[in-house]
C-alpha cells in the first residue's frame, strides 16, 4: 500500500523540472484507442468519478460549504427574515396602546448569564387589560423606572403578539440574515472549481488526442489533505504533436495507480490539442498503465 513514508521517499527524488533524459517518439504511440469522440461505460464513469471526487480538495470542501450554507440559510436566514417581516407588519398595522411599567427585576440564569426583565400592562381596545413580562438589554433596563409609560403595538386578535417600537429590531440587522449566504457562495465557487477538475479527464477521454509520454517524478502535495492523506502529484512529459514536448501532472490518491508507476514508466497521455495544459493520464481513468515498448 502507498503510504506517507513511501510518498516522502518519492518526494526526495522528484524530477518535475523536465530535466529528463527519456526520449519520446515524435509520433504518438499506439494506444489502441479509437478516434474521438470516445465513450466510457456508465459503470466505469461512475467508478472514475468517485475516485476523482475522493482526491479533490476543492470538490469536498465545496460540498461541505454548500450543505452547511444551505442548512444555515433555511434555518437562520429564513427564520430571521420571517421574524423581522412579522415584526415590521405588527409595528405598521397593529393597534396602538400605552404600557405602564409595573416592576423590574434582574437575576442570574442557570448558565450564569444575567437576565434583565420588566413587567408591564396595557389596555386593549375591548376594555380588558393585558399583563406581560419580557427581557430587555441592560442599558434599556437601567433607563426605565417603575411607573414609566411606553408606546407599543399589538395584534387585536392575539394581544400576546405585541412589540415596543423602542425595542424593535433595526432594519439594518437584516443584513445579518445574509451571512449564511456567504457559505453558499463560497461553497458554489469551490464546488464548481472542483467539479471542473473532476470532469476534465472524462472530457479528455471523449475528445482528447492520445500521445506518448513518460513519468518524470512524484511529489507529495503537503498543503492538501483528504481523509488524513496527502495527495501525490505524478509529473510526466509527453509529445505534443509536432510542437515538441510538454509537461503535465495529475493529483491522485489511487494506490493501485501509484504502485504501477515509477520514474521512466511509459504512459499514454490524453490532451487537448488547442490547450495542451489540459491533459491527463489514460491510466488515471482506470486503464492499465502502458508498458515499456
């Protein structure tokens, strides 16, 4: 099995600066591949997709941020906006009344937080008197005295729903409701980047050119970690048609693929003729690495 100790050994002898002594054929090697467009079986496509997803830090991070952001958006943003909307409607259309402060008290909650509370009453339109208590912040509690009177708005059909304009949420606080959307936006960006990274080899298999190449070295990607493992970057050089040699690399956690490759291994490379920097190894799609001719 490929482990971090073996990866470290390979990392010490990496040679991805293309000072390579291997000679490549000027013509593409016989890869036994049909001309593009090619097709990959659904099972092989799914197997490859799952392997690539496991190695893609962007895809994994983007998925996590999208899920967390979506849950927060539904749970927090939806609830916050709903409460703010109901409060604004009550302050705009509710009946007006004047409440009298009956009592004040401050006490410690079980979690050692300090609670500041007022008791008050206000008359209803039908002649009844409604009594209630509520928590307020310390600054407002210090300003109020027993006997003070405050304006409030209430729902005539349900007086329990009432609000003091002096204690209402400021509309600017609605911006806090957008905070979870930052997770969604970041997740979408990472997910999109990761998905493009995951799907590129499939696109190259379907439409890319096949050419000869050789492995030039290995590198441990120490700034990334997936499932407590660092991906291994495989460096290679390939023949880019008549324009000469070109370098490429892939990141992988595929133990079977890594065990079959070493410096100098002949490989088949798939690349975009118009964008040679878009390239991958045929072996990375689950095919067996090419043998030495």
